[in-house]
């Protein structure tokens, strides 16, 4: 998996909140805060870089879990 399709759905979990977004939406920004958007992008980059289907870690001080749907 060298590259994800822009239509690929991703499940994003932060605390008690869970929602789905496409790679295209993530690249454009899924939240109102740049810190959250950059954390989600960093997590997605880790998924692509390590060729895995999910990740749970802290990015930019924000605990996130991302999974390919």
C-alpha cells in the first residue's frame, strides 16, 4: 500500500468521539483546529509509511486512533 486512494474511508477516534472521513477530507481538514487537523494527517501518514491498517498514538499532544475502514 504505497498510496491510499482519496476515496478511502478512515475511522477517526478521539476520546468518546468517533467519525468517518475520507482521505480527501482529511487532507482538506476535518476539524476547526489546525492542531487537530495536523495530528490526524500525521497519524494517516504513519499508516501509509508503515503499511499498516490502523494506529493509536499521541500526535501533537492529541491522543488519536485511526483505522482504515
